[in-house]
């Protein structure tokens, strides 16, 4: 497995297109990147700051976390590993139709929600 070893802010691209999770990932891969992985509170804070600076704090943003392969086993699409989690209370929800994860600002904090992958959201790509 790859290990997280980069400054996420220096390697991020904020994309304002509203795409499904699969289309967002394909867009990132077309740039030679992947959907962003978040492995620490520092990463989470930097991603949130980038979203805020682009005026997207009131919307949802796909990240590269999914349980499409095995229900309730979330993995990063880029193959990186880590134990950091930032779920909203009560998440992840039950149900096989909720296989992809987005960030959404609740109050002052960005939290993770699992949601159907067919939903359209903005997203972030990273190396």
C-alpha cells in the first residue's frame, strides 16, 4: 500500500464541475491524479480551507473514499491507507446504495457523509 507523504494543499486541484463520483474520479485520472485522500486532521483542515477559498463551503465535495467493493469497508480509491476518520455523527449510514463519500460543512466543520455515487457534487483531485 502507498503511504501518505505529501502536503495535500500543495497538490490539490479544486474542480467546480458537478459530477457523479465515478465521473469525478475519471476527470481526476484524466489529469494524472485521483480524488483526494484525507489522512489527518491537518489534511482535513487544508482541504476545508481550499473549499472555503473557492466559495464552495455550502456544497458537497467528493473525496476518494468508497465502500463499493465491500459494504462497510471504506478504502481510498488511490490505494493509500490510514486510520483517520471524520464522519458526521450517525455516519456512515446503512445501505448498499450509499457507497461514496463527500465532505459537507456542518456548522464550522467539514465532516464526511456516505451517499449514493450517482449524486452530482464538486470535487478535489490530488497527486
